[in-house]
C-alpha cells in the first residue's frame, strides 16, 4: 500500500480535444488548475488493486489534509488485521467513488470496536425496518402497533433518508415543528366550514404533547442499541426539547360543574369523576342490567376496563373475599385477544367487600343457569363476565353500554376508566391510606397514585365540608356571610331582631366599643369563620 501523494492538474485540452493534464504549460501559474490526492488502497476481497484519487481542492494544504484523513482511517486497523483493513478500504473506496465526504476517524474507530459488519452507518430507513423486525418478536402486540404507527406516520416521512450518525437535533426539531403545523392545519380546516377541507381531515387527530413525547421515546428506543454498542456517541432523541406532557388529573363533578354541563353541555375537564352519591345513582339505575355486576366490581375495586372484561372465574375467590388480576382483554384496532395485564405490577390480589361478594355469587348463579339452558351452544371461556352465549365481551361494547346507561340515568358523563378513578377517589375520601389505594389500583409507584388523586381527594373533602355546613339548620343570617360564607341561608342569633340596639357589656376598657370594625363580633367561644382553615378530613388527606 502506497503512502499517497498530492499533485495539481487542470482540465485544459489541446488542439485535438485531448486533456493536456500534467503537461499543461499554464500549471506554472499557482492559481491554475486544482489539487488532487492519490493513494493505493488495500486490495479488495478478490485481491484486485485499488488505486484511488480525489480532486477539487483549492490548495495543496487542503489536498494533504484529506490524504491524511485517509491515512488515519487506514491506520485504525491493528497490524496484521487484514480483514478490518479491507473493510476500511471498502468504505473509503465507496466514499471516493460516490463523491461523498470522508467519514470521521472517531466514527469509524467506534464501528471497528463494536465489530460492525459494515463500517458505515446506514440511513434511518434501514434502521427503522430492522427495529420493527426485531420488536415484532420481542414486545406485545399492542406495543408493536404503537412503534409501527410512530415509524410509519412520523419518523419515516421526516427522517428516512438521513444517515444514522448524521442525525442532529435540528432534524428532530423540524419534524416536531411540522407536526405542530399539521395540528394547526387540522384545526383551521375543521373551523373553515368548507366541506371539502373538513372531509380532507375527517379521520385525522391532532398530535398532543403526550403523543409527541411517545414519538420521541420510540426514536430513543430505536437509537439506544447503537449507543450501547458504541456506534453512536450519544442518543440525539434525548436532547430534543418538547412542551411538557401534563398527566390529566381527575376532577370531581361538583354541583357547580354539573350546572355548567346541564346549561351548556360542556364537560369542564378531560377526566371527570363522580361523587359517591352520583356513583350510587348510577348503580341503582343499572341494577337490573346484565352488566351490572361488572360495573359494580369496577366501582368498588378500580379494575381497568380490559381487566374486568378478562377476569376469569378461576381467578375469582369469593370464599376468600378477593380476586386475582391475571388476565385482560386487549383491543388491536377492533380485533381483541386475551393477554396478561399491561405490566408485572398490574397483576395482583384485590380484596372485595361482602356486598360485592354477594353480587358476584348471584351473577355466577345466573351464568350457570344460562350455561345449563344453552348446553352445547354455550361458549366455555372461563370468563367471569361474558356475552349471553358465554363468548368474551368486547371492551368497546361495554364502554358504549356504560355511556348509554349514564345518559338514561341523567348523570353527568364520565368514561368507564373514570369509574376506576372514582373508586380510588372515594377510597381516599373515606380515609383509606394512600399505600392501600396504590395496592388496590396496582400502580407501580405510590408517586403515580399521589400525583393523580391527591387533588380530587381534596375536592371530595371540600364538598363534604359544604354538605356538612348545609345540613345544620339556621334561622338567622350572620354578617360574617359578607366574608364569603357559602350559604345565604345561615343565620345566627347575632342577626336576630332581638339583638338590635343591644349594647355589649365590655369589661375591658382598652377596647373601644364605639369603633366600627365593619363586621359584627361573634359571641364568646364562637370560632371565627376562616376559609383558610382546613377541615380535619382535608388536613388528613393533604
């Protein structure tokens, strides 16, 4: 292998149209022509020589710098490692032939250390294809669907032609800016009133902050193996800044929010939760429905929709007063299948109260009667809740039936998952320890439980305080009402006619009884109403 050299030549031609080359007399002028380097690369796999050259450099210094880069690349191979030396020669040959920039020495050294088969980073389109092929065998079907959708809809259209080692934060910023612009276009078309524009975005949904974070997480997962193998110095996906994805927190259907909903039809928050009275009204309205036992179980234990639909009879231990959550029905589009719960922490034992045990006993008796009546037509699925013929329930059908029953009962709307939120909220408002609620919901961390439910538990406590105050009969109106007391019906003896004109016997001369403080005082021993003082229940929950 030659050490290489640099030289200058031009493209001038003689009178016969032939290139003069090195013999051009004008090369004596230093500004005439271009500089080149030439070098003998290692023989290819067939043993053929590979002399290569590259030009276009403005000075001898630039050509020498490029030649030094090639020498450094070839010097990466250990002495005697002919295979690696050949691979580096293959890489340099392809780059020179394709007129591409020479690769960085550290990038190639990293590839050599990782034992890469090809000493060049592939374009991301190839990386995406290999990623999806590997994940199809190793992750759940639903997780694979998320990965595939993120790659197909967002990553591949924007990043497919970029080489893996040349991916920069700017590329990802541009991708997310395009997503935001598309969100704005969807909103504009829907508000335009133009039927053609509305039809153009009919099945499209805006991509929110949470989905953007998930898209970035998918890309981070795709690039992570290359970082672990030493092929990349860092994971660029970690460096992208996105708007914060705030987990929606449940809000209580207070009387004020119910009035707003009845007046305008507006649901004030994304996740709403019923009060205990509203939950009771729903269960009373649905008590004769065939799915009542399922709704009752979710309302009292906080099971997820798929877990309730997939609960097995063999995992239901009524004598012990508990159920074992070990199965769920999952949707793949409209298709469904049974699988284990979403995470290992989602599996566990959940205690059930005696009333729920009675409800489930009666349900099992009815199910056994249906099985005996249908005989061979019964589908034996070992599921606790089924269609009338024993076949599995479809979670979407259950959710639709739940919404229909809510409308029939005249209650403010919540989702079926909101019934799970309600079980947690009511448990906390009843004084159940946060750790016990975490175990009931099978959250992986108590932080998730606290972040999600502390706020709504305080709303429940405040609602209880208002109801307690309203339940005390009063006949007189106290001037403290002007300070913001909630009820206009509360009256005290200080407001009664018999107190008008009465002078209080002040035994403390330092107190000026003639000074108007703007508010009547309360009798001795009366606690001053202060909206900043929390109730005991609220203090216990905060």
